[in-house]
C-alpha cells in the first residue's frame, strides 16, 4: 500500500467436482397371477437412484435407461423423462451431495424376453473422477461406477395338452377307443421351477409327475395320460378338457398354468377371450343313420277297394343314439306315425304299420309304387332322415337313381298294354305346289304298362321306323314325332291329301303293341270303308288362294327440300297359289293410272316391279313427311279381280293408319324438318347519348329453317316488350320480318358507358312446337363478349361516350381586420360538370394543410354540387405581400375507377386571372389584405454641460 503500477492480482477458476453413482431396483406394483413374485403380465415400478458422493452438487445431469425386450407398455415416467425406441431419457437434473435423486417408471413384464436392464449417467456439468458420461448406455467398458443393471425374477410355466394317439378298440372304431394325451410343460420364465405336477380331471390324473420335475428357464418336461371314449362322448361329438400344471419358484411360491391346445395366438372355443388357455378338443366322427324297409302284403285280388298293408322296419345303423323317431308316408296319409320304440340305440330296431286302399288309377298303372321317410333326432338335435327301401339294400330298384338303399316299394297289379296314335297336319305356305305339309304324330300309352322301342311307319311321308320321342312311354305318357310331305299339282287338283300311319312298340314282355292312326276324333267314324271311328285317315284340305301383295318404298333425291324428287318403287309379289295376269297399279300421289307392272303376269311366288316419281312441296316439308298408298290389280285364272292396297314393307307391324291391318300400311317418306329462326338486334342512338336520349332498336327476324313458322313475337326485357309482334308474323323459309322498340338512356347507362341487352324471338313450327332464338348483334361468325363461345347469340352493345369532369371554385372570407393572426375561411365549391357519376371526392390544399379533405356529399351525379371549408391564419409576410394567393386540387373516381381531377378557380371561369397561363378556369384565389404603411419618429436629447462647446446628443427613435 499504496498500490503500485507493477502490482496485480488474479482469481483462478476452480472446477466443480461431483462423484455420481447409480443403482436400480424393481417393486411389484400390480400382480397378474396371484403369486408374490414378478411374473408375466405383472406391472413393475422400476427405480433408478442417483447418488452424489462428491464435493459439489451435480447439475446438468442426464440419465439413460435402455429397456430390453422383456418389458412392454412403458409409462408413468417421472421428472419429465421421455421414451423413444426403448430408451428412457432424463436431462437437466440436479443431484445434491445430501439427497439422492430417485427416478421411476412402470413397465409390464412379458412372457419371455431379455430381462437384463441397464441404466447409466449420460451427461453432467461437473467433473466425475470415476467416469466420463458419454450418452451411450450399455456400451461402456470397463463398467463404471455410474452404470448399473437389474434383472427381475419372472417365474412362468406353459402347459400344452395335445392328443398324441388314438388306439381303436371297439368294432366301430370309436366306442371304447383309447385317447393318449401328451402334456408338454415349458419353463417360459427366467428362474428355475421345481416340484412340477399336473392335475387332469378327464384322465383322473392328480399330481401327475412331469419328467423332469425341475425345469431351468427354457427347458421342457413331459407327461402322458389316457382316456377311454364312451357312448356319451360319441353322442356329444367330441372330448373337450383342460389340465393344470403347478410348480414352485425359488421363493417357494406356486407357479400355475392352465393348459392350451397348442396355439397361443388364436383364441379357442372357450368362454373367455384368452388365447393361451384354450381347452384341448378332439372331434369324434358322429355317424347318425337310420335304415328303413317298407314291405307290403296285398289283401284280396288286388281289385279296387282291396287293402295293401305296409310294414315299416326302422334300424339305427349309425353310432349315436336317435330318438323321437316317426314316419311320414304320403301314400298311406301317415304324418309323424310313431315307431315302437321311438328311441333307438345303435343296432336297435323299431316298427310301425299303415294301410292303403287300391284305386282304379293304381290298376291302370299296373302297380302301386311308393316310398316313406323315417326321421329322428341325433344327440345334437339335428334331423336324421332315411327314405325307405323295398327290403333289398344291395339291388337297385326301378327308381331313377342308382342307389340300391332307397328303392320304392312296388306292389304289382294286372297289366294292360295299349298305344293310341293320332295323326294331324299343318299346311305350310298357301297350300300351293311345293308347299310343305307337316304331319305331327301323337302317341299315347293308354295301357297300364311301360312300352318302349316305339316307331312309326307312314307310306305318304316315306317314313319307316320313324322314332317317337321319347321312344319309351310309361302308362299315360305321350310321345311325338313329325314328318313332312311336299304338295303336288295332283294334290291341289284333288283338293286334299289323305293318309294313315301305323305305330308299333314293345310291352315289358317284348310283345308288339300296334295301332293305326286316327284323325283325332276317336268317337266319330271318318270316310274310310270300315265303321271303326278310331282309325280314320287324316285328310288335309287344299284351297286355291289367288293373292297379290304390293310393297311401296321410296328414295328421296337431294336433301328433301322443296322441289326435290321422291322416287317410288312398287314391288308386287304373287303370294297366292295360282297365276295372276294383267297386273297394273293406280297411285293418286304420282298421278299413275294403270301403271304397268313388269312382268304383268306372275306365277305363284314371282315378283314384278314398277316406278313413279313425285316433286316435294312446301306443304310436305311443313308436314314433315309424304304419306300415300297405291293399289295393285290383276286377274285370277277364273277372270276374277285380285286386288291389294300397298304396304310400307313390314307386313307384321301395323302402321299409323286407322285400321289394325299390318299388311296395308301407307308408305311414309320422312322429310327432316328444320324449324329455325335467326334474329339480329341493332341500335341507333338519338341525340348525343345523354341521359333522356332515345335508343331505337330494330329486330330483324329471318326464317333460316326449312318449314313455315308463324305466331312470331319478341320478348325484350330492356325495352319492356312482351309478345312484340313481328311483321309479317308468319314467315316461309328464307323470308324476313321486322319489329322496332325504343329505350330511354339513364344515368346508370351513361356511367356504365354502354347499354347491353339481348332479346328473344319465338314462333311455332307446323307441329305447334316452339321455335326460339336469342338475338345476335349482327355478326354471326364472331363471338361477342358474353360468357359462352357461341357467336350467334351475342348481346347488342350500344356504346355511350362518358365525360367525367369536376369543376372546383375556391373563395375566401377574411375574419377580423385582416391583421396578423386573423383567420381566412376558404369555401370549396365542387360541381360535377361531366356526364357520369363521380365519387370518393376529396380536396388537397397546401395553404390550409388539407390532404384528402372530404367533400359533402362525397359522390356527385352530373350537375350536383358538393362543398368543403378550410381555414388559414394570416402571417406578417401575407400583410407585407398584401394578399394571400393559392390554388387547391379536387380529385374523385369515375365509374371505371379512373381519377377525375380539377385545379380550383377563383370563381370566374371566363376571365383569366393573374397566373402565368391563359386558362381562365384555374386561376388562383387571391385574398387582398389592406396595406397601411406608416412611420412614427420621436427625437430626444441629452445635454452634457451648460457651456459653449458642450455636446447635446440626440436620439431618433
């Protein structure tokens, strides 16, 4: 002291030191299986304790805890820790030297997995003499004192019960068979388990030892037991059971598991939703079966009214009990007929009886054939059904299938073989030479036995052994066959074709069954030599039929417009069966009378033709078609006239004429009508286009279609026109009509700058349908400014020349005497001197400091006036100058948003003011201030003495 300039001091930095260590423990929080040790499904709270044995409190401490695959459902992490990818992290922790820091979290223990859990200090702001935190838990080597691990004890057993073998003992392969069960026990925990035994009620096993009885983690032990199948099991359809394994963990606590069927991931058919304890199920083959035999005893001779007694014998031929056994037999009218006894064990037999009275139908058939149905219930309540057999289960009976166990019971009656043949005919065409007669042979089995190999012989059709379909007929069944014959001129000369055929078949004994055909009426005798009404020949009458059929068709030349030619073709066919000559056509439309057909004589089936033309008129086009019929006439062989009215070519569909005959429909030649109007709307502006001036609109309407359009009127919203008549109001194709209307221009139109509008013309075509067109502006090829791309309906736009203009006058009134500090009040008068509305009007005046000074009103229609005021305080400079001179500027917006500006004038727009230009409309406003120039002089003196030579000093103010 004192401090000298070669003396200094410094305080060194001393690093803080701490000595951190870490420990880990686990506490069972929620127990899943009733034991006191940690096992699968338990919830465990893990504690990580961080202690500080160093000299200083530790700050910025980070802790990492890697959770292995032995845990799931991490939660409840303390101290704002977080979990990501199995790593739990804490950061920014502080650990004092006096109080350890405890970090906790919870996890659920899984059945298997790696249960070694590591925690480590990952960061610290302080020096740790034993380690350097590096943020990579579980990887440090050597292990440091701030790293720890913990493995909890997880005792667990897994029991699988499976069927390893079934040994057949009974004759059925089920009853008294022996099931061998294998129990597989696995230690799925991480501690040893001993004294392992199995309890299984089904096999009568109590404390069944497992080999080995002590299992290390991952080891497997086994045991076996057997069970003999009972009839109750077979009736149930399965053997279902679970077993229980129990052992002791190192603490002596029990470790228990209920057996599963082997699939730990899929839940079995038990009541819970746990897939790890499903019972072991062995399905047994249930064969529920009844076999019924139905036999008959015929009482009397088998005549009508005699009794057949049926006996039903029902045997349980399956391997399960069947009860509630009844019989349904349609023939005997039996429903739920009880069997005695009604419940049958496998191999047992029950019986029932029923009777039936023979009818005439049975005798005609030759036998009574029927099956019955036996039905009972198996142990599951499912129906067990059998169709009766005739008593021989090995030989197939005469039913349709090939099953020998369900043949119907047949009681034979007296046979009577008989066939009946009917021959009928249908003439194809008109019955002319060469036309076909189709004969249908109908064969009926009118006896009571089956007849087969049925064929027909018919000399007329050249048929020998013609097969009948079907060729075998049961009693009452019918078979058919067809054959054809070509008509000859002799047949036509005779007037008919007459013939009989013969049918032959074989009865069940192989004897022939023969019948000569009849014409279909078995009670009336025909024109043959005998008196037997059942074998009359079939007579097919042939009738001469002179007939012409004419078709009239058309071809339109050109487009079908007025003056184009329609060429008609007449096609005449001899559709009768005799020759026709001298054939001509009359057709009013074409002016044809006795128009010759080429050739003029036609044999049956031959065709002749003729043509004629017609010129299309406007009436035809308006109608939309040309409709007409023609008439053909010739002579038959007897000289009688043969006439036909023409058809349009479709002989099956009736046309639009008044009758319902489809063979004489008029020929309609469609002409494609094209109703169309085209309207142009043009305008002429009267005056200058100012408000109140008149726009005259001219509407020009042209019929641009092909048909007449009438009742033509115009609707135009703008001009207020509704049903405005067009002159003329009826227009033929190509004709033009006109109309006019006027409109008074409004201020809105002038502001818009134009008047835009379309009108609509409407008329009626010949069918009364509307013909409509929206007006165009006169150019059908160029699209106007409307939204569509159609150049034919653009609105008519009448441009109006807008003139936006404002005129402002600035006047002043001086307050007081015009002295310094007095106020000048300026009045701004703004007039809309243009033709459009101007709004958003404000004033800028540098002198008064006004910017965007609002005008009242701020929007002015043409001719309207708005005003504003502002004040100015007079300065000495203004008085020295003798006046205050200034201009202001007004600005607004026209309807297009463009600015409208004017510089103020002093109030006289005709006299140019004192500014530099020669424009009298923007003279500055000059406010005169009165000049009063005046001086006042005061002269004072000071005497310095009273003698000559003394000085008087004068002061002039």
